[in-house]
């Protein structure tokens, strides 16, 4: 049977790359974009078989947008739901310097927004289905010996924690929850809008991430893994 995935934030960057990967592997893909975004590249992913690709709309920071989004999905259920939306946050990355608005924006976009949506999407996940959250190696407390990047790190470590909580409190659903570090990848975020060089190109990252998803989906585990499938220390 055709496997299905919902990718939240799929119209550019890693999300778009993942939409292409899963589509090319024969999956049925729903990708989301924010209301004002240009979803032409995402629509293009489905050119070879439009029945297997559709686009839905959600901004993860907007509580009021959840009900219309769920209505848009209708009765659809997915084997995998991948929460990819994220921002880098204020360039200074410093808690000491951050305004309340900067603190609120990164936590709402990277942490509370995706987790709130994940709770509301539970009935759109098949029994024994898999939630994936786009984490980062920057979320690892164990390997953080250099400090810095406080806003981004805090948002992603909290994302990992709340993802664990979702898994732990929904054991009857037999869900798998994966927190995945995609590598340091050449996207708008990974290059800080073209001002720094990333470590890897998009294609090997999304190929590795899709391999990790296919390997661990349905296992019932909660894991923190990188794009090669190696375990990260929490
Ligand atoms: N690139 C890396 O090296 C790297 C490393 C580790 C983790 N990550 C994580 O990977 C994910 C994707 O990053 P990327 O590198 O592909 O960055 P990107 O090119 O900047 O893409 C970010 C994506 O998130 C979406 N987004 C931002 N705010 C949103 C909101 N409020 N609601 C819904 N969608 C929203 C963007 O939509 P718009 O187009 O509408 O802005 C876009 O689709 C992020 O969670 C990031 O933290 C990236």
C-alpha cells in the first residue's frame, strides 16, 4: 500500500527536499505552506503524478489556523507526520539581549507551535504511526561545551523534551517519535541567507533523513538521531 506523509513547512529548504524524496520513493505527500507563501516549487514536486501530491496551508504560530487546517485534511490519516517548520531567530542569539518579542517568536515558531499542532493532529496519524520533529545537534545538552546560540538551542531542546512528552503520554497509540538532526545543510537558514558556508548540500541530507524515517517508522521508539541514523546524546 502507498505510504503517506504530511510535511509541515514544505515549500522551500529541507521541507521541499523531503517532499521530493518521499514523492520519488512512491509515497503520497501532503506538504504545507504558510498562507502568503509561493508553493509553486512544492506543486512542481508532484508533476509526474499529481494525485500523490497536495498542498495545504498552516502557519504554526496561529492557533486560529488549526481548525481550518484540520478541516482541509478531512478524513486523511498519515503514516508519518513531519514537523519541519523553524526559524533561526534573532541574529545575536543572546537571551540577555533578546526582546520579549524575539523570545516569544522563536519559542512559538520552533517549539510551542509545532507541539500544539502535533497534539491536534494525533487523530490524523495512523495507529502505530510516526511523528518526526526537525531538531538539531544544537539541542543536545550533552555535547554543548561551547555555549552560545542560546535562542535556537533553547527552542530545539524544548522541542525534543515536549516531543518526548507526547510519546510518553500517548503510549496507547503505539506511536514512534523521532527528533532528527538533518546535518548542517545549505538552505537559507543553514547559510544564514548566503553569508556563511554550510557543511553539506540538500540532497544527501534529505536522502539520509528519509532513510532514517523509513528505518525507524513504526518501531514505537522515541529517538534522537542524525541524518546518518547515528544516535545523539540528549
Ligand atoms: N539548514 C540547517 O543546517 C538545519 C540544521 C538543523 C536543523 N534545521 C531545521 O530544519 C528545519 C528547516 O530548516 P531549513 O534549513 O530548510 O530553513 P529554511 O529554508 O529557512 O526553511 C524554513 C521553513 O520553515 C517554514 N516556517 C517558518 N516559520 C513558520 C511558521 N510560523 N509556520 C509554518 N512554517 C514556518 C518556512 O516557511 P516560509 O517560507 O513561509 O518562511 C520554511 O518552509 C528548521 O526547523 C530548522 O531549524 C536546519
